[in-house]
C-alpha cells in the first residue's frame, strides 16, 4: 500500500507540473461556466439538474487529456522498464496512477459545486438531487478515467492515447442513442450507457445497480491496464 501511495503522490506532482493539466482544468471550467451562464442566467430556473448533462459531456473531451500521459509517458521515456523490473507490482503501479486520476476527478467535481452555490443565492436547492448528481458526476468521471488509463497503456504517443481514449468514451456515450436505432436491442444497449446509468442519480435516486455499473466499468478497465503491462513485462 505504501508503494501505491508513493506512485499516487508522484503522479499528482506530475499533474501539476504539466501544462496540459492546467489547460484541461481551464477548458473544463470555461466551458462548464459558459453552459451554466447560458442555462441559468437566462432562464433563472433554480434546478441543479441542468448542470449534470453539460458538465459530464465536457468530461468526454477533458478526461482523455488528463489521462493520456499516465502510462504512455513512461513508455515514451523508457522509464517503464525501470517500473516493470522494480519490486513494485504492476497492480500497485496501475492502482497508484488511477488513484491520482481519481483525486483529480474529485477536484473537478468539487469545483463544480460553485454553480449550485451561485444558484442557492436565488432559491432553495433540492439537496438529495444535488448530492446524488454530484455522486453521478464523480462515478461517471471515475469510470471514464479508467478508460483513459487503459488507452494510455496502449501507446507510447500521448496524442494517440488521447484519441483512443476519446474514441472509446464516445462509444460509451453514444451507445444509448445506438440502442434507440436498434429496436429490440434497445434495452441491452441501455444497460451499458454511461449517460443512461446516470439518469436515476440526477433524479435524486440511488440505484445500487447503477452504482455497481460504474464501479465495475472502472474495475474492468483498470484490470485491462494491468494485463497490458503484465504482457510488456513478460516480453
């Protein structure tokens, strides 16, 4: 566990040494602020649900930027050989990197509380809906971070990893729409939709199956990332 936290701290330092992380944060808050001003200032409706769809949509573009260097940078610099031959296990390496991504994700969601705070100056907020929505944003982002981590393990080129991560996230984002075009397969596709799975949270409803979906999706891609590096170690 100590090694995992050491890797997590190192990755967090790398986040704040990298200009890409600052660009991603700036992009997130500028665009989310624009959506907030467009939806709230002009409508004057105190409803926190208007934030969820817009902010999680931005994750689709921001998260590949935040995860693209997690493993690909090690592959590019050749430091992956040192990691793979060190006493630290592959699992500890990947989990440490993923924990750092989760902390960054938490910072994004925490920063988004600024918008409900502004809303609260104009009317009473629905607290259960607010906190379920925040949980939905965190779980969605956590699952997307795991996908981005997996994409980063596939290539030594950061931009290739970012594009691969965006493509995989886009599929998960559009799978609900794809199900609508499939007729009989609609219910099956809906079960794998990160958008559809967040709808109950946005209503203030905690559905354990939806919670489990995001946790399992994140776990699957973290395990896939471990398997990719295990294969590299065996070569």
